[in-house]
């Protein structure tokens, strides 16, 4: 089957969730790329931006939720899942607002979910060799997270920090009630695996962010790594206490 043939999405309610904070320059292109696929809805969660993110998103044809202040990526993404749950979507897809995720691969990550093969598909930069280049600090963080999550879950993961992921209705409902804050990508994978959900990691291509700079500096990378690992281990301890 060719992924360009979007017959697989027919009669299915699919939502692309784009959390956005000060992304007025990148959003038009991201939204336009997603809207090439008929029948896929777009929701931009404007996370308290100080620029024209909201107006730009609406002009580009997306539905928009304006948060009253900056909640962070976790709060913004969970807002999208709450919207997907309340509006009866069968599949939700996370797409970054900075232009790194290739909309042309949307059906590639949606299809296994629609077929009922898995609960989540994770788009990975490192399952296969690609031209993507990460900074040394980011690469080290990705390697550490991947090793820890793989050890905890018993499943090998290569790119636990990727935000390009598709989920089914069961996960939408779960994330509407249970979603990590701050930097949630890594912790969310552990939560899903510990609650019996299935995840498949597939290769995708990613580009450097189109505009602006990442907020994760080398110093913040260390803080990020420690904080995420602590959150993961605390969740494991809570889970063990419940079992006891």
C-alpha cells in the first residue's frame, strides 16, 4: 500500500494536535502540510504565546485553543487530547509546530494505528540512518533516555524524545486523564507500557527547526535529563506501591 493513498483514513475521525508557543513563522507551513490530507482535522493549542501564533493558525485554517497562560508542552498536549476525547476522534497525532516533522509521513505513522496493529506509533529519527544531526548534549540525552526506557519496559526504543506520534482512541482516553507535565515524551512511553498499551517505533525523517532556537541549552539538557529520569523512577515507585 502506498502511504500517499489516504483511503485508509476514510470514515475515520483523525486529529492532528500542534502545541505551539511563539511559532507564528513556522505554523503556516506546518498547517498547510497537514491540510493536504482531506479529512484530517488540525488543532493548534496556543500555549500562551506572546506573538501572533493564534491569529496565524486561524488564518491557515486550523482550529485553535488559546490557553490563558503558558502551561508548558505537557499541559498543551493534554489539552489537545482532551479535545480529541470529547469530540470523538479515533486517532490523534502529535506534530511539532517548529517544522521539524514531515507532514508527508503522516499516513505512514497513522496507518498501523488505524489497522489496529498497535496503540501508538512513534516516529523515530534513529531506527534507520538519516541525515538528521543532533547536538552532542541532545544526542547523549537521547541515548540515556532510550537505554533507561528500554530497560524499564523491556522494549527497545531508539528515539524516546520524538514528539511525532500517533495514538488510537484508547490512548486518547488514557492521556485525557493521565499525561506528564514539563517534558512529557519520555515519561509518556513508560506510562503507556506499564498500563498495557502497545507501541511501535518506525523510521521518519526530520528537519532542523525552521525558525528560532531550541530552549534546551547544554545546561538545560542536564537539568532536563535529571528531572525526566526522576519523574520516570517516581512513577515506577508509585506503581509498585499500588501493586503491594
